[in-house]
């Protein structure tokens, strides 16, 4: 397993990351409707190309998880549903903390597995909003590293 900070965001890599994202979302984001998933999926390539730091976990040279950060905030963390529970999220978060000095993140409150994972990794909630940034009815928790 290798952790790599991406420097060349090829269309092939972006496509692979979208596939990972969809796999992860379908396994954990049960509150999202199919139209919401498709809407987010359509905007994801642009988001992946614009996030300042994009880190991937590879297994046999194939991406299986990724982390996106901006400044000291985790913007996204997704692990392929077939690779969950193998420590990939922990490795990516640790890389983000140790190398990129991340200290904050946001997470959907309706994704209790992610909330519990981030708490386990040392983050605590300091703020809650009833909607996401696009004013969708998805409560967001704002978390900081203890």
C-alpha cells in the first residue's frame, strides 16, 4: 500500500477517483437520493481538479482511497467500499495531519460511521449547521483536532 500526493491529475485518475467516491457514497451516505448522488457525481471531476492537495492510497498501483485538503482542512476522504476496514482512512488522515498539518474537517451528521471514525482519530465537533453549503437538508458537523 502506497500513499502518494498527486501531481498529475489525468482524466484516467479522475475517473478512477469518481468510481471510488461513488462506491464509498453508496456504502455510507444512505440519506442521499439517487438524483443527489448523480448531481454530486457530475460536479466531482471539477472539485477533484481544484482541491489544492489530493492524496491517494494505491494498492498494486491502483487507487483505492483518496483524501483532498485545502489549507488545514480536510475537504474529502473516500475509501472504496471493497477496501473499508483495512486502515486506509487512518493512513490518509495521519498523512494529512503529519504532512499537511490538517486540523479541521466537516462531515455529514447523517453519516454516523464517518463521525465515529473522525472522533476516533481525535477530532471533536465544535459547530453544527442544519444544512450543507448548498442549503440542502443535510446537517453538517464542523470538527477540530483535539
